[in-house]
């Protein structure tokens, strides 16, 4: 059985939800037991995180925190690591190079899922960093999946929404719904929630399929933990 190390705190509510997802999935396979988890919660300054989300800045500070957390979790006995934050996967190669244990990629996991479920095109909602870096676009394209990204106005709304989520402030469901409608009008039948914080917003729209990357990562984490 493998012990997971979770690089968390971006933001903490999502890290907590991720942990609860893992426990729930685990108990379905191993009733009356609980998984052994190691969690490092980043002490990142909110101002730095906001700059990263909205303006694609603060790269050095963010990367430094990730590597610090990865090394601490490795020293603490983790067999593999996960990073429940889509945007920070722009640093996935750097994190992998900083440790001697495997680091799962939410990009690979989501792309494989969409390919296996025969999704040929998907709308993407995520931070400015995720969209502009094209980390999902490039990963999905390798699997023959086309992407539809928000227009400029919708992206500003999503950036503000995510910033409020990670700083525990009130959010506008209207902005989320309008961004979804924008993607639907441009041909999206499925929408990838390419920011793990977006799963904190519940939607009742039955006309589109939402694919939660946090849920996919949680399931892949449990599967990896159960490997001998």
C-alpha cells in the first residue's frame, strides 16, 4: 500500500475537500478503515496567490513553496505526491525533478479520462495561468480532443471568482453561470472544471456535462494508494 503526500493550501478549503473525497472513495473499497494521508498546507501569502491567478505573476515564490512542500513530504515518508491545483501544474516538471518519488499529473489523468469517455471537444474553465499557458490545451490535443476557452470578459469573471474562492470570500454564481452559457453558445457540450476550487460551486445545469478535475485526481490517488 502506498502513502500519499498532498501538496495543499492552494486554497485550503479545496485541500480539505480533496482529503474528504479520498476518505469517502477509500471507504467504498476498504470499509471500516481510513487511509493514511500526509498533508503539507502552504503558508503562501494571499497577495502573492492573487497575482499568480490574475496576472500570471509571482512564479518564483509559488514554485519555491511547491518544492519546499514536495521535499518535506518526501522526507516524511510519502511514496508519491499529488498537487490538487490545476494552475500550479505549469510547474509539474520542476516539482518532479525536485524529488525522487512519483508525482501524479492532473493533466494526464484528465486527458486520459476524456479520451476513454470519448469526449472530442470540451470547454475549459480555469485561471488565467491555466488558459494562457495552454497546459490543458496541449495535453488534450495529444489525445485528439479540441478545447474551447472563455472569451476575455468571461475569463476576467472566472479569475475574480477563483480569487474569492481561495481567499474564502463570497462568490458570484451569476458570473459562473454566464461563463458556462458563453462556452455553451460556442459549442461546448462538456466543460472541464480546470480549477480544483470551482468544484466548491454547485450547479444544477443539466444541459451540460461538468467534469471535475479534483474528483478525477482523488480517484487516481486512491487507485495508486491501493497498488501493491
